[in-house]
């Protein structure tokens, strides 16, 4: 092989490795630098971009509600939430909670029951679309089931 072709191949491999390593999928996002709580739940909301490549993208402005008992399936039932929040940059959210059992829900009442343990954080992600809904990418031993 001639020197120019070797350099071109080397440059191509180098560029591919940079792109591959620098782009993280939503499941691989780490939020250590964004966390401001020491107990409760945090995570990321994503949605399927069904235009073009069908990529999963971060979902900013996604509403999350917390209840101390299972809510009805009707979001207009007047039941008050303990806490409500929306996702921000990269679909990130965090909610500081006291020790106890809670229902973490979307604003349209797709819920999961969790047990918040003292001085522990639980990552709970949500995929908006036909996908799994709530998920626990780091695993968890304090998950009940749907509320």
C-alpha cells in the first residue's frame, strides 16, 4: 500500500472511533453531574422519533407526577399529586422523596410503584411510544409493579 492510502485509512478509522465513542444513546446517559438530590428518584424520558431513522431521542418537557397511593386511570379525577415535575435538558428529571412507597406516574397515569430507601437514589427512565414505558436501567430491588 502506498503512504497516502494508509493515511486515508488511518484517518477514516480514527474519525469513526471518535464518532462511535462520543455519541451516547439515551440508555447510556449518565446524570451524575446533574443530580442535586441524595434520596429519591431520577431518570430520563425518551421518545421514538418516527420520522426518518426511527431514533430514540430525549424528551424535554415530559410531565411526571408522584402519588402516595395508586391513582385512578383518569388524569382529570382531581386527585392531588405529592410532587409534579417536567423533564429538562436531555430528558432529565429528579425528585427528592422521603423514605416510603410511592406511585411514579406520567401525567396520563401510566404508573409504577417504588419503595424509596433512606440515602439511596433510584433511576427510573420512561420511553414514550409503543415501547416498554417505565424501565430501570441500573436494575433495582425496590420495585413493586404497576400501581
